[in-house]
C-alpha cells in the first residue's frame, strides 16, 4: 500500500486566500476535454462564496488503464447485438408497412 504524501498540497481560495474544500463537479465540468486535470472547490470562508475549478497536481493525475481484450470484445459484442436489433426492427417495420399498404 503506498504511503500518503507527507507534504499535502494546501489549496487556497484565489479570491481571499482561505482554505478550500472539494465539492462535486457539475456536468459541464466533466465535459471539458481536459476534465481529469481539474477539480471543483469551494471557499471555506462563508463571506467569500468563491467556487470554481483548480488544477490537479501533475503527480496526482492518474492515467486511465487501457481496456483489456476481454472488455473490448464484450463492448464490440454489445454493439453488434444492438445494431442487429436495430436492423431487425427497421426491417420488420418496412414489412409491416408493406402489408398495411397492400404492396
């Protein structure tokens, strides 16, 4: 088990310099192209009311693990099944329309 960093990064409010606490990111925060590099914080001082994004320290960023072969095959299988179901429903709809129209 890795040990905790003995010198934690002390985050400060950019407006008043007080401490900040981490809060949940909004959906828009997560849609950013570099979302993994940012975290949302709120100032602990009640008079300040600052809330915003601060960069994550480089050593704290985690690279996402590459998908395993089994996971990739399972994902491709699900996509194939969904495509086949879509094609089948479309074909069934065309046949039903032809029967209704008497073609």
